[in-house]
């Protein structure tokens, strides 16, 4: 019973922890995905301007990560978007900066653990296999985006989750400064 209460409290807190600006970014990520962009593209593009990254360049940089990296069903593209954004936010620029690398890796691990807790896995094939969803065939041919595609796939929810996890991270970080 206590676990249920804690989970409900965490969910309620999460729904109130991001600013309207970041909530809009989460909505943009979902909108991008629904327009046909890949999961990673959708997450990265929603935050790219915060880092001076041109929208078109953000879409190009993130393009190969969709479908679990080139549709190989490895790490979820939305999760890859989190990793890319953490690099933009926390990444070191001096190759000898071990402390900076370690800090970035720590944040990546924390946010990916949150994604795993929320979604059951960070592996695309496993996510697609959860809850009765068929695992996608390992092929380089992009899926056609149809109503049936969106009905069968949990991807849009994973894009929203990834964008929200990153938005919560930024909100919490700003609150500490």
C-alpha cells in the first residue's frame, strides 16, 4: 500500500515539476513525432534551440538514431535523444577533463535509469515487445506512418516520456542554481 502511495505522489509531483515553457517543448516533441520525424529527432529538435543548434541541423544530427539506431532495434531513439541532449547540456569539451566526462556519464546514467523505470527498458526491441506489441522486423526500410502504425506502436509515448525526463532534469537543475 505504501508503495502505491509513493508512486502516486511521484506521478503527481512529476506533473507539476516542469515550467510551461518546458511543457511546450514536450508537446513539440510529440508533435514532431506525429509529423513523421523519428523518435530521436523529435526529442532533440524540441530542445535544440536552447543550445544554439539550428532546427534543420538538429534533425540531421539525430536522424540516424531512430528505430533503435538505424532501425536495428538497439537503444531506443527517444532515449538516444536524452543522451544527445545531456551531451549538449553537460558535455565536456576538453579531452583530458575526466571529471567533466564522469559528470556527464553520471547524468546520462541517472536519466536513462529513470527512462527504464518509466518504460520497462531502454532497448527498442524490448519496448516494442512489451504489452503485446509485435517486435519490428530488423530492416532499414522506414515504416509508413499510418493510423495503424500509431495505434500499434508505443513510440509516441516514449518520445513524450524522454522529452519530459529531460525537461524535468533541466527544471531541477535550474532550481538548484
